[in-house]
């Protein structure tokens, strides 16, 4: 299963000339009858319908289901042992490691290559971050430019607060729900059924992930596929019973 979303670059505010309020929604839903339900949120974004003060019509049951799902995300810190396959420009690289997550507070990811050397050590909090590679260490905060190709912003969102944001759209299809969220400068489209496909877009940058555990409860053999500057496949090899050491979430340089 992939996260197949074609984004458009229409105006967020003005939309198409002469289309406001109900006119936007009518056009969007006409498109949906031609192209399927998932066209609706994209059409609303493209036509400029999703901008204050115009409200977006909700499927109230889908919205209530989303709020239950958001409230049910486990707050307990956890640690996973993982196997990772990274692919970029036709080349692949395999690594193993561990990720420790304290939702809303911090995450720590350490990957070790086939030779046993650490290839990446990532520490990320809502306000600060540190990425360590074999040849350099890069640090920053929310005002620091993220290194090109780095999934740092995605990690911060997905591991710390994946469902935060204002719900702009909620609708139930036959076998899944579709939600559109706005979180600061990011727009997130969620397609939630037996698996969860999420696409996050800021400006011209788009990243996506598909996971087979949509309830955010880690499981052995759980899989996730990330696609952005590179493609990453993740397999959960172990879910640790004990919570991670609190020191894992402290600044490694202090």
C-alpha cells in the first residue's frame, strides 16, 4: 500500500476567482464524484476553501472518531529495536538500532551499520535537535535550517505529536477515514483504515509514511515505510517491556 497523493499549488486564500463559500465546496464535491473521495480535501486546499473564516463541512462521526483516536495515542515512553533499509539514487544501506520515544518530550534514534559503527545518532525535542554522523555533528533549534535531505522535521512530528493540529476536514469512506490537519506551517493528510497513510507537506517539501499499526501501539514485526528525500523501510524487531532510561532524552552534549 502506498500513500498516493497528488498535491496542487493553488492559492491558499484567494482560490479561483468567483468561488467562495458554498461554491468552493460544490466544485470540490463535483470533483469527488469524478475522481473519488480523496480528491475532496485536495480540491479544498487547491481552491483556497480552507482559509479562515470559511468553515469546512465535517462528517461529524468521522470527526468524533478522529478525536477518540487522538485521545487514545499512548503517552507512555517506549523503546523499540529496529532494522532499517535506506534507499537513495539506486543504492541501499542496511542498519540496525534502537529508537526511544517520550511523546511530546523527546526522541533518540541510534543506528549502527553492518561493521558495528554508529552511522547516525539523532536527538530531537520540540525546540532543539542534534544529529551526529561519523564525520560531523550538527545542532540547532526551530530557527536553524534543517540539513538538506534530513527527515528531522518529520521525526519531530511523527514521533512526538503526530496528530496535533486543527482538523480541517473529516470524512468516512467505505474502508477508511480521510482527515486533513493544519499544524503550524504543515498540512497533513491522513488516510486511516487497517493501515495508516500520512502525508505531510510544508511549502514544496512533501514527506509520507505508511504504517501497519494505525493505533500507534508498537508491535513486533510492525512495519513502516517512509518516503521523502530517500526511502526508508523500518521493521520492529523488539518492543522493550521496560521504559527507556530518562537520560536517553537528555542533551547528549551536556
